[in-house]
C-alpha cells in the first residue's frame, strides 16, 4: 500500500547524517531518510547498548557508531533525538568532535531551554538550527518508529538570530523531504504555543488519570470498564513516556505555568457556570470548542473518524 511519501529524491540532500538517540523519533527519521533517499549515509548512536543492537537488527542505519562523538565526527548534519534533559550532556560530549561547517539540529519538544543548554558547547564553526517535529505517538523506542510519522505534520525551526541562512534552508529542505510542513519562529514563541497545544493537555491527561486512579468511591475495574465515556482518550496521552514528559515540564516551566494559570481561571469560570446553572454559557463554550475541532480536521491534522483516527498514530506532541 502506498505510504504517501512519494518517490525518493534523485540526489541525497545530506551526505552523512548522524542521529544521536534512536528511539521513536530518531528511528522514524532513519526510516524516512532511507525510504526517501534523504541522506547518502546514516550513522546512528544511542546511549543504550540494547537500542544499538536493535537498530543493527532492524537495519535502520548504515553504521551504528560506538559513541555519539564517533558518530558526529563524520557527519555533515547531526540531529540530536534524545530526551530534552540529555541534550546538554550530549552537546558537551560531541561539541569538540563536530566537523567544520557541520549543521547541528535537534528534535526536542522545548526550544529556549535546549538552545541555552546546547549552544555554549558548540564551536564557532558549527551551525546550530534547533527544530521540533510536532508529530509523535505515546510509544517509545526504535521499534515504535515509522517512516510516515512526519507526513503532513508541522516541523518548527527556531534558529537563533544570525544563524547562517544556508543552514536553515538545508534543515527546511530536510523536513520537507520527510513530508512535513515547515514553519520558522522564535524559540520563546514556540514554547508558549506548545505549552497550550501540547504540554498543558498532557498535564491535564496525567492529572485526570491520576485522580481517577486514586478515587476511593469508584473501583479501578469500573474506571477501566466504563472508560469509553471519555476517560479512555485521556489515557492514551497519559501513557506517554515519563522521562520525556518530566523533562518537558521542567524545561518549559515558565510557559507551562503561564498557560496553566489561564486554564485554571477558565476552569473556575466553568465551575461557577455549573454551580449557578448557567446552561447558555456552557452551551456557547461547547459550540465554540466544537468549531476548533472541525478546523483541525479541515487542516488535515486529524480525521473525522469516530475512533479519533486511531487507524493512524495520532500526533501526541
Ligand atoms: P525515546 O523513544 O525514549 O528515545 C530516546 C532515545 O535516546 C532512547 O533510546 C534513549 O536511550 C536515548 N538516549 C538517552 N540519553 C542519551 C544520550 N545521552 N546519548 C544518546 N542517546 C540517548 O524518545 P523519543 O520519543 O524518540 O523522543 C526523543 C526526543 O524527541 C525528545 O527530546 C522529545 O522531546 C522529542 N519529541 C518527541 C515526540 C514524541 O511524541 N515522542 C515528538 C516530538 C519530539 P535510553 O532508552 O537508554 O534512555
């Protein structure tokens, strides 16, 4: 069955690509780069020997390097695909080994904190183009990846002021070849937008699933049995990787707290409407929110299928 990715490129965009971190995102990038011929050579590295062994078994890369410095030493484009909290340590380790003129990018879900952590470890001759593919699932690891993960999703680039435009253009072309739409924005703006579209929704899901799990009046088996009433859809998000999400909340603290403050105020207003029996207010809000979902479907970011598009992995981040 066609995967929607279209034909392979005539010539690779990148000669040697190094991917550091071969979980869901790193392995999906390796797959799409293979499938589309985006890089002539793919070099993979991961901290975990088990992940490295699995990457070899799956044949996801041309070479699995013994360490991150060994992987980046050969590469023209390096993409860090590790958890947000690991980025600084990786940058410190690989910085001295990066080639002159190499481009370093990443896929971290938070941008300002990563720029602050990574940039100081990069030599002058390296061009840094931070990025975030707004695509994912609640799964982790190299087996969870797939080539069409980024198809028709957005990739946001947040190059610091003064970044070489040629390097930005290479990273734009890279994500476009992977099937994504690309937008460039300031890192702080990215963090605010993602706080409301991704981070706070995850926090709400973690919270509601935690609350239900701790209820004393309702049994665990009832929560599971009657989950189709809405709870089930929160559990998908609340099953997301604990390391990744701990790092995101710690790294995007200010924007998350800002959006959480607004959310709490609106929740209090809703509470008041329910207490006072203000049905019209509730109806108006629910009508507006329904329009937002229609907009998301119209823009191809979700299907109208009653199963929430579960046939295809949902964007989780
Ligand atoms: P993942 O499946 O858990 O993969 C991360 C991989 O990085 C793991 O194999 C991990 O090894 C490895 N790693 C950890 N520390 C490392 C280090 N110091 N050096 C080399 N490898 C290291 O996570 P993911 O979902 O692909 O997420 C990776 C990044 O993408 C995160 O920054 C996340 O914010 C971002 N992102 C995720 C999504 C999503 O929906 N999942 C979407 C967009 C962006 P261990 O297993 O041994 O720790």
